[in-house]
């Protein structure tokens, strides 16, 4: 039981970290974090071992998916494959501006 609780807490932390990193923490995206939190809290008293393992596997798979979709997108950007380039342009401009202590122009701010 103790290792199952530790495993659940670890998966929960990893999933929240992936959601915050890849989806975002902005107010208009807050519902993703709230959904993950509510699902874990709703199922915290689940006593069926098979159901618990299924939920843990689902959370682990979703974390894996989020991380790897982001990684795949980064690979596409690095190889200059035709994808939506606006995010890459924003990121490049942001890094350039930050390196000299400036902010992005108003046009590129969200």
C-alpha cells in the first residue's frame, strides 16, 4: 500500500509538471490543471487494486504523451520542417531580446 501511494504521488507530480510546462499555467488554460487535480482527488479513496493500477497507467501514459509530443515538435522545429513557425519566431525573438535585457515588441506578445 505504501509503495502504491508513493507511486501515485510521483505520477501525479510528473503529470502536473508536464501540464504546466507544455500546456501552460495561464488563466485561460487553468482548466487542464483543475481537471487533473480533480481526477486524482476524486479517485484517492479507490480501493480496487486493478482500478488503481489502471488509473496510474493512464496518468503515466498521458504524461508520456505530453512530453513526447512537445519533444517531437521541437525536433520538427530544429530540422526546419514546415510547421507553424510563429511559436519558433516568438521564442527566438524572446531569447534574443532577453539576452540584451529587453522585452518582446508588442506585436509578438500574447
